[in-house]
C-alpha cells in the first residue's frame, strides 16, 4: 500500500532512536547537562488557564514540537490529568507518538494530511484538519474505501495568512466549501477553527477583526443548518487577554509551559516548567590576555577564572549566545566567554568565589535569587521564548520532577 512509504509509525521509530531521547544508560555517571521539567508547574498552568476561561470552555493542550521541547508524552499525560480535554499537534508523527504511548484522548492534527495518511489517521482515531475541499474529497474517498470514518476540523483563515479557507476574501465560497466538506461521506466534522496572527500584541484591533470574521462564519453556517459542536480560535495570548476569542475551546501552548506569549501578555501567574542544568567540568586560573574559544574572540582583560560547561549549539544552546548570555553558578551570574561551541561553552567566573569542578550550573532557570529566563535568552538572539525551548535538541536528556501522579 502506498501509505507504507509514509507510514507514520516509521517516524515514531526514528523519534525513539534519536540520541538522548531514550533512557540514559546506567553508567554510574550522572548526565551533567539535562533539561529538568517540573510537571506540577504544567498542571498548575493548565488549571490556571482553565479557571480563567471557565469550565464550560473546553481545553486543548498544544503539545506539538515535543511539547515545545518539554517532552510530548509526559506533558500530554500531565495536562490530561489536570483536566485538559484535547491534545493538539502539528505533524502526524507527533499524533502517532501519543497514540503509541497509550494516550486515548482526542488528538487534533493541525498540519497537512495526505489521502493515504488519512486512512492511517482514521485507524488511529486522530482528528485531522482540512483547509480545502479537494483534500477533504480525496480523504473521503480513501477512508470510505477502507470502511473507516475520519473525524476532522475545518480551518478558516481569518487573517493569519497561513492555512485555511478564506472567508475574508470570499465568504460565499468558504461557506460553500465548508458545507461540501461537512456533507462528505466518511468525514465527521467536529469543529471549525481559526488562528490569530496578533493576539500577543497590546493592539487588539487585528485580533478582534479576526474574532468578528470568525463569528460571521459561524452565523452563516448556522443559517445553512451547519453547526459543528466545537468552534475554536484562542491560542495562549488570546485565551488570556480576549474573552471573546474563547468560543467553545481554547488551544494554549506557550502559557501552559509557564512562559508569557509576549512581554505584554498579563492576566494570570504562570510557572515556567523547564530549566536547563549542567555542571562545571573544568575550571582554570588564567592570566590577563588569555584567549577563550574558537576565533579567540574573547580575551581576558585581567587575571580571572574560566569554567567550561558541557552544553553547546548541538544541544540547542544557540551559537548566537556567544559572549552575550549568562549562566548561574553559586547563585551568581557568570557571562559566557567567547564562542559557544558544538558541545561546550565557557563562562567567566572570576568574580564568583570558590567555584569548583562539579559545581551546578543553571543555563536556563533559577538558582538562589537569580534567574535566567527563556525571554532573557531570546532577547539576546532576537527571537521569542518559544524558539528557545522548542529549539532544544534531543541530545539533552530530560528529567521529570514533581509528577503530580507519581
Ligand atoms: C501552536 C498553535 C497553538 C498554540 O499557540 P501558543 O501561542 O503557544 O499558545 C494554537 N493553535 C494552533 C493552530 C497552533 O499552531
């Protein structure tokens, strides 16, 4: 069968075999560099978002991109136990990973779906997204001939400019397409949704325009007696700041991980769940004029002590952080000295007394009263906190702590 070539279970195999994602062999050596995920923070953030939005609003925990670097399966289980109704992912391999882990909750795939994958999705009870009628028709034919039913949501593009039917360009055509997809055999339309382009901005005009257009679609569909049960739109920022955006379900990602969607988003107290911890593997006393790391871009301007930490850009600690970021040692900030290497980064600890080999280093997170936040690292490299956590690679093992269900 054609879908053997695309069989998502093959993707799962390669996910599982990625270095660092499996159990750490018991060598007697502790992994010096590890991501630590506090699952109780995830559970608290889920509950905080739910109580903000009300119990009548369903909750989809967005766990795409390995739960933004936090680990999809453990986060999904934690979010479901904390009351989440749905899970959201971007790729079919991500949906399959959840199913293979024994998770039976509803899973919605935001991303693309090929007709032969549609059969596979139906067989694993994975809800898919349709953004056009042709793809839906091909999927309908495929699942019918396999004797299956595929649950699906239809995406409308109300201003994001990414995926979906475009009611803002041609309302009648969008309604016609939704009606056609809804009538297709083998397809069970459970929801209609849209996605915001600017919900994280203090200027709410564009987001409110999107809400208005989405509401118009809902009304126009109702006039045709088309009323799928779940209309949904809100990402974290919208859920937190725009009550009118919540419709029947919210889809928070970043806020569930305890990170603000933007510096402007307020509303609830979030607890960051992820930290990155490592240790000093060498410390050396060096004179003034000592060059550090590739390119010798950092040269000590006085006698100092340089500590080497085993984290690098292959772990997702961006090379753009070279000579910019700080790490925490003994509760104090230590500047990154010179270029971040593939596997190692040096920090200047000359001002921190008593640093020794083996001392804990916090690369991201808190130590004592000091914190290096994902936003701080993001600011150094002109990106957003999302990319800092989602960009961590599978090489770093993850330790889960405070699982509320352990
Ligand atoms: C990623 C994503 C979300 C979650 O967005 P956050 O800003 O992380 O809350 C919601 N919906 C869709 C369709 C997404 O792709």
